[in-house]
C-alpha cells in the first residue's frame, strides 16, 4: 500500500506544492475572524509595496497599542505577547532589510510601549518584558546600518530616558550609539545635562545615560562624576571606576578608588554577625578582578598572583584558581593544584566545596567529601546535589546515593509537595545503585532506608 502520511505533514515544501493561488485562498479563509492573522498579512503586503508603507502600517498599530488604556485579560495575554513579538520581528527583520534608517526609530517607538503596557497586564512570567529585552538587543543590530537624523534620534532617546520603563532607556542608548555619531553624542549629552540642571531630583536613568555618553567620549571624569561619595565606596561601583581609570592609564587613581571601596570590612561584619566566615559575593569578586587588572597594569604580577590565590582560598572560585595556575611555571602548577584541592576538600562550607570539586572536576575528592560530611548536606539544594550525584555515580555509587538520600529525606520530612515526583524518581535511582555498593560503610542499606522514608507522610 502506498504511504501518503508524509505529504499530509505541515511543511513548507508540502504547502508550496499546493500552489500560490490555492495558498492565497486558504490564507483569506483562515484570516476571517482572526484579527492578528489579518494584521500580519496586511503588513506583509505593505512590505511588498515598500519600506515607507510597511513603516506606516507598523506605526498605526504601535500607536493603537500606545493609546489603549484597557487591561489585557489573562486569557488574551499569550496572544498579546505573540503580537508584540511579531511587531518586533518585523521591525528588525523585514523593515531593517528594506531600510534600516526607518527601522531604528521604529524600534525605539516600539520600546516606548513598555511602560504603558506594563500597567495594562500582569506579566507574572516576564514574557512581555522578555520581548522588550530582545528589542534592546535588536537595536544593536540595526544601529550600525542606519543613517538617521542625529537630532531626531536624540529626541527619541531623550524621550525614552524621561518617560520610558525604568532602566530601559540607558540600555537602548548604549546600543543606539553607532547611529548617533560623535556630534550626535555630544549634542545629546549637552541636552541631558541641561535637563538634569533643571531638575530638583535627577533621575537615575539620566545619570546612567550621561555615563554611557561619557564612556563613548572617553571622558572618565564625566563618568565618575555621576556617582555620589556614598556610592563610590560600594565595591561594584569602585570596580567600575577603577576599570575606566586603568584603561586611561591613571593607575594610582585606580588603586585609590579600589582602596576606598574595599569590601573587606563589610564581609568581616557579616561574618561576625553570622558567627562564621562568609563567601565573597559577586560584587566582591568583581572588585577583586578590577584590583588584579590594575596590579597587572602596574607590573605587579606577583601581587596579582597572591591576590588570586587568597581570593580562591576564601571563596573557592574555579575561575580564580585557573587564572592563578596558568601563570605558574611547569610543575609548580601541579603542586599548587594539589594544595588547592586539599584546601577545597576541607573547606568550611560543604556545599561550596562540593560545587567546586564537581566543577573543577575532582570527582574522587567530591565523593570523599560526601562520605565524610554527608550529615552536613542540605537536601533543599537539588540544583547542586542532583548534578553532583550524576557526576559521581559511575565510580562512587555510595556517595551518589547519599546525595540522593539527602534530597529524598528533605522532601519527605518537610512535605515539599512540589518535589514529590522528583523524590520518587530519586528513590528509584538510589535503588538502582544499590547492587553496585559492596560496603555501606555504616549507612543504612537500601531496604532500611526505604522503610524509614515510608514512615513519613504518604506521598
């Protein structure tokens, strides 16, 4: 019997085989009663006429969305997200291909919708926000190709900074810079600074915009001036300032900026409050990166190496240790790596230690860590424990089982209903590892553990 299933599949080739006239009839049929499909077809037809017609049609729809004040019902939310993304895709796609100088202001106009739309819908999953985030990236693709009027582009960017969704304007400005040119950058900065001078309370968006423009002009002092003294002592801000001073060759000032914003006292304070050593946060690591960069720039490579090692010892950063080792002579790096792994295995935070040893990777040491310190494991860390169990189960089934058990017991003890299915799967996985375990090393065997788990509330 002849097989015909493949010809019924909805593919481009199968539909093309129907012929243009038949497809056009079908599209007219399908579009009846579906406003979004009709809208898309009109936009495609406008694009065939020319970029001005497509831009006009897009502008009409963007204006309609901007003027609407009606709440978007949750039942219409998905459809609205799809339409927004369709408008975005047509601007960066078809319109940008036809005329990037029309596409750039249209994308900025699209971004101007974000604030109003945010008040009309409950975007619990961040789907609408994600569309505008992609649109910001689209600007970077369009801007180098566009040749807009710098004054008109500056007007749009200033309006977005003053009235757009918080944080969106400076990001859009950064990606639109290639289209402004040097004169446009200078003119827009002057206008923003004039606006700031007239305000009693200057918005963070305008300050951030001046910093974007100052960076574009290579004006380090202009960038720094936007921070208050209380901001300049924060480690992430100190790092930003120091990097720019380092790039400008102002190395002593870079060190001073970092010394002024050292995270040490804050970390020690937190450690005292908690009664234990604390791991450095991302801000502290960024500050350390900036300090290492300026030390290298000053020719103080030995001090930079000492800082890398000290940073690793305190926080078990894989990246910091790799940077340290690759700068050591042959054979010295082997000895230093062994010392580092021993330090990690005895680290005060068992979870940080496990994460490091799995990612390095040093799976034998990770398994040994689990066997020694299984009682310290927090089963409410599945994002860490589950991948670790997968990594070591082949050579270390008992250690992998203990990781699985930590998660299972946490789920059972605290009735974490959202994880019941995961726990049932983990029980089956632990049972599958049991035949490979010759010595339980004082831990319950599979039957005894299953009986203990069964004593908790029924799953």
